[in-house]
């Protein structure tokens, strides 16, 4: 491990030297201590006062890598002593009980440390400056000694034991790696500098045989001598890094690309020539961005529809509508055939293929002519039989009770429905205008329901029947005399393949 650290030290020195940057030899005294926290009873009052800092030193090399006129990065490689001392004289009461008059010792680990600081310099004169510096460090344990001392009371014997500090993860060992932060401030006088510093360890570097944390604390001073000369500063009034002899705007900070002139938007076009100085643009548009006339986020040079907002996937054009039905192709399930939005851009369907679309087809699943609303024709013979049966349906006066002479006709209706199981029947009750309309409507509904009940009791499924009472709302003829009123008192029987309200209307 020691050989590795020495090799690291030499190689780092060579790399900094090869970089042709400023290199200094630096070192000095410092006071090292250890911040310990534990749960030992009465630690702060009885034990902690016995610990004190170790006075030791650091030595190594410091590099300076300029970032600007006043800022630089300063890496260093240092041999640094750390640790603490312990010394405690016990009272007569204590040493007569414990036989220990004095207990002392030292814990002196040494490290190879690599701090990397960001440094800011404040000029005080032509060759003098004040500097502040801070940054992290990483340390590698190099070697060290641990010593324990004891003087016994009764025998007046002095005992001393010294051993090497070992690195590892077991009890009473230090970690190979340490890290933390350091802060530094001082003065630089041309090739000589002096500074004070404080180093703050962040890692718990020691594993004791009791529970506790141990972190390094170092306060000290450094002196250093630069080994190579400081570069002669180039005259640069505006501090933009471009020498005044080739700076087109020596009094205003700028960029290399614009010849030292300001370029607020960083587009490479000097502000004095830029018509859009706060927005990056192109030379073609005098420093302004490529225009986007339709504000769709696609500039006119790439937009195939520069005056109409569109999408990038269509090169700036709107989503197309190939069939011109007002539904764009991305939402149109039939993009090549005009349709309706309710059918996702497809035409109104014609499920049974009879030429009558489903919205107008009362029998959308059964082919039929348009003349019969898309349903199959019902034979004239069947229709006439139902009309005859309807004409022979009678009720008792002001009652919904069927008379006996109604049964024959209704039985013929049952026969028709049994032979044509795909047909349904509308039963519509009507009255004349005698009496109150509310009463007439109720009576007509009751009579239609009576016919429905008769048919269902004879085995006709209720879902094939629909009964409605219209009262005096739909007269066949004017209720001007008793003969006409008799014609208006009737029950209509209408055969259908589907009831009109059950037509399929696919959304």
C-alpha cells in the first residue's frame, strides 16, 4: 500500500508538471484532532477532557489550473499527519481504588491526501492578492503508531506499549479511505504564498471496540513557493478571454465566435447585427429563428403547409381526410369511404344487405324491400285474415271484457302466429270521442291488454305482443254520427317482423 501511494504521489507530480501549469511546493504545521461521539456514561465530563490535539505537519505539492482571470482549480498531493493525544492524572481517591495514577497515550495515523479546491483570487496590488479556497479531499491511510502509557500507584510501575496502526474493517483498525471538506484563505505574493486552513472529515474512519463515531478535524497553516513563473497576463479589458488586440468589442464581453462582441442569445451573430438579440436564430434570417407562420411548432422551412397548423408526422400539414367526410383519417375506420362520425367515419351499415340501411330498416337482420321498411312482405292472405279477426273482436259495453263471439277470430290470430314464429303483433285499442278523453284512453288500453292476455294464455310468447291504447286520438272517420262512432270503436291487429321502437340503431 505504501509503495502504491508513493507511486501515486510521483505520477501526479509528473502529470501536473507536464501540463505546464503552475506548480508549488507547500507545507507547514497544523493541529490535528478527532471528533468522537459515543454512549459511554459520563464521557464528556470524565474522559473527553483527557484528549488533546496532536501538533504535526503536512507537506506536498500544489497545482494551479486557471479557469478565468480570478478563478482556478487547485489540486494538491500532501503527506498529512492526523490523530490525537490522551493524558489523564487521577485523583487520590480514584488511584487508590483503581491502582492507576496516570493514563496516557497517542493515536497518530498519517495519510496521503488529495484535496481539490476551487479558488477565487482578489487582487490587492500588481503582485499581491488575497484568495479564498474550498473543496473536497480524499485521503489514503499511509502509516501510523498507537501508544498506551500507564503509571501504577501501589507498585509505582510505569508501563508503555507502542504498536503500528493497522488498516481494515475489524475492531481497532482505521479505514483505508478517508474523505471530507477543507477550507483555506490566505495571501499570495508573486511566487510565494501563505495561508490558513481548516479540514473537516466526513467519514467515520475508525472502528473501535465500543460503539462510537470518529472523524478527523485539522486546523493549520501552510506556506508555499511556486516552482514555475506565472504566465504574463494578456490585456483583456472586458475580461471575456479574448485579448484586446483581436477583440472587435474590447469594452464589452463577448464570445470567440462573434469576435469578442456580445451575443446575448448565443447564436453566433453579434447583438449589433442581430434583429432578434434575445432569441437564438440563423444568419439567413438576420439572427431571428426560422419563422413558423401557422404557429404549429414546425418552422416554415420544414412545413409543407406553412399557412395551416398541422402535425410533425404529416410534415406540418393537418391530419388528412381522404374521403372528405369531415372525419380525419386517424379517427376514420373507413378512410377511403365517406361516412358518419357516429359510425367512426364509415357509412350507415346495412346488416342484412337488402339496400335499406339499418337506421331506416325495421328488420335490420332480415332482408326485405324498402317499400315495407326493410322487412319481408307479409302475404295478403294472412293480412286479410287478421283484419277479419280484428273486425270480430267485441267487448261488453264500457268494459274490457271480451265477448264469446270474439274467440273464434282470436283463435285464428293464434294460428297465424304459431305458423309464423318470426312475426310479432301490435294490438292497438281505439274508442270514439264519447265521454272524457282520459277515460277513453284507459278503456282502450285495458281492451288492448285483454286481447294480449287472451293470446298469451293460449301460448303466444308475451315478447311477441305489444298492446297500446290510443283512446279517441286516432279516429278512422269523423265522430259525427253513431255509425261513424261505431267504426272508431275498434281493435287493430298489425303483424310486424319487429316493433318500430326496437329497430337497431348502431352508434
